């Protein structure tokens, strides 16, 4: 089945106000940049976004936050977005902070059809508030529920017309898990090829999980760099 759509605008057709989206990526790697830009342009509001991070102020989900199109964020790492911080502290944005491993496992469970599981992560912290606790081998575990979404937006390195995907490097972290857990999964790829061109042994997400695919363009491919303070003592010598 040919699942190719023309562009990001066509791909996000059907995403409406107040829907839940899973958005792939790890840090700034593997971000579905084209789909996010199309959502900004479309002006869809009231979104609940499930993503490892919340982007930065002028990139990734940060673009949707700037326009106040996101109602709720379910994330793990949110430390680089000043607008996110402002909206959270002012009460404009509902936030559910989830340990990174638990977030990955909850997405994986959603894709596998597992409704819930127990994990020790988060016990004894604010993460545990209101959650069932059971003891296994004398150790407390929290009950965590699986995550699914109306749409999953993922970005892959290569894909074919049938929706088979190969991710590259760190982009393989959350994208494959979320691709399985969306009711409708949209994949944007750097390179779109014909069926048979991808080695089956290296496909990370089979096409059965993908409903729409298109070749993206103009990727910024931002990377995060560690910045350290100059040694003042050495400079003054």
C-alpha cells in the first residue's frame, strides 16, 4: 500500500484542536520539524503533547509553546525552554513530568497493547502522588499506565512508500516507540525510497505501524553543545 502524502500540510490533515499527540525525538535529535511547522501554521490549539523534551524557545515544540497551542505537556526533560518555564509557573500550561525510562516504557506499553505495569522509578517522589504502590521482592513499585495518542509524529532517516522506517543514531530513542503507539502515525523522512531498497534486517519500524509518510525538507538538524565557562585565572596570567 502506497502511504505517501505530498507534504507536511497534507500529512497533518485530521489533527484537530484538543487532540493528544506523541512527538518523537531525543533532545534536539530526530525532531519531526516539518510536521511541527505545519501545526504552527495551521494554528491547532489545546494540544496535549507527549514528548521526551519540550524543545527550545525557537525550535521543536518550543514553536508551538510560543503560540500557546499546547495545553498540556507530558515530558521528561524540559530544562532548556524559558517559555515553557514561564507558562508552567504562571499556570498557563499543565505539566506532567515523567521519569525518562517510565516515559519510554509507557509509550512502548501503549504500542504493545499492555494497559499498565509496575516500576520502582519515582517511588518516594512527587511522581508517586496518587498512584497505586505494590511491593515486589520487598521493593515498592508504582503502577504506571500505558500511553497512546490520536496521532504520533516521528522523523526517520530513511523510509519507503510502504512506511518502513530506519532511524539514525539518537533519533532511534523515542521515535520507534511512539510510532507504535499512535492511532495514526505520520512519518517524515530525510530520504524516501522505493520498496525493496531498504534491507529488511535494518528496518526499525515496520510499515504496518505507519499510516502516512512524506519526504521532509530544510532540516536544521540542530545539535546540543556543552558550553563551559572560560578559566578566568588562566586568561589573566
